[in-house]
C-alpha cells in the first residue's frame, strides 16, 4: 500500500510556500481533508484550488479525489501517529506515568480474568506432551519466548515459534496430548489462525491469549481474554504487554504448583549448575 506521508517527506524540500501550507494541513488535520471538498481545503489553507490540484499531483495522485482516498488510508492507521502527544516529557513524570500504566493494566486484567478458563489452561499445559508457544511480532513474540523460558524449566518440552511458516509446519507435527498457547494482541492474525486450525485437525489443544470474538479466539479450545485499550501516546510501550506478562506469570505459577516435585527438581538442577558457574549462593534469580 502506498504511504502518502512518506512521499510527502521525500518531496517536502522541493515544495513551494503554498504547498508547504497544504502539507502542514495534511499532517495536522487529515480528517478534515477526507471530509472536505477541494474548495474548502483551498479556503482553509489560503490558497487557490489549482494549487491544491498541483499539490495532489506532486504526491502522485491524479486528482483530488484520488488524493482523498490516500489520505483516508492515513487516517485509518490513526491520527495519533501524525501529531506530538501533549503529555509531559519530564523524566519523573514519564516514570510515574509508566508505573501507573503497568499497575492499571495488571489490575484491570486481574478483574476481567475468567478464572475457570485460566485453570483449564493451566491443567492442559501441566500435562502437555509438547507445548508450542506461538507469537508473531511485537508483544506476542516476546511472550512466546518468555513462555518457553518459563515452562521448560518446569520439565515441559516447550518450543517458541514466531515465524508464520514455521507455525504451520509445527502445527502439522502436533498430536493428541500436545498443546499450543497462541498469543495475539489483535486477535486478527489470520496466518496464525490458519496454523491453529491445522493443529486442531491433528488433535492438539489450542489455548489463546487474545481479544475475544476475533479469529484467533474463535479457533481456541480455551480463551483467556486480554482486551485493554491502548493509550494515545505512541512513544510509550503497549499497555497490552503488561497484561500478557501478568497472565504468563499466573499460568507459569499455577503450572509449577501442579507439577510439584518434578518442577522443583528441575529448578534445583538449573540452580545447581548456575551455582557452580555464576551464582555464589541461592539468593540470585534463576536466570539472568
């Protein structure tokens, strides 16, 4: 898909004074352009309609109508990406805001959790022959890797798969008794959904951490709903990542309790090896 704002950045040094006014209007009020006629835009910018037409053509659009279509695609991605956020940029304020964001995300997630689904997921994971953690980009890939980190040490054969083609191939090797735990912030990852559908035909249990009512959730045997609004400040971490980490910690703790002595023995072995190479005592974290 053609990105009209990237085109604008490339040609901006070559624009006339009037065209730069139109460029500023595009950045600051794209929604106005989508809903306005060429005369309205010209009047708002203080230029003539022919100037607007020339501006459109400079951006590679044959007409003002074609230009509006391109601008509409920009607004679909979200106008919060076009302007600076008004929040304070003082370091202490940022630190306090991030802490509040983390606390709010964890609290909201805990209140909304369906514990029956969480317990069912913990039961399935704790007895899995193979656990495959699926993620694909951003938060979900991080969570997939974290699940591998958390569950292998409890004695579970665990793999993290964050490539779509590999997910489909992994799904084709799944059997009854195997479990996939799929993380998707949007729930609309159709390539992941295809892999989940394939895995189910071979008898695997599918657990989804995602928004309810989306394609990934619809294919799950067990859905743990994570549905938090994202903030307007795009320069800060996604709120959802805190919620996913909270649920991952909860599942890992519940599974560890279910696996009991086997989990403790695996943790002891890991700590024993680390104590001989890195840790002088048992007060250090089990990892690095």
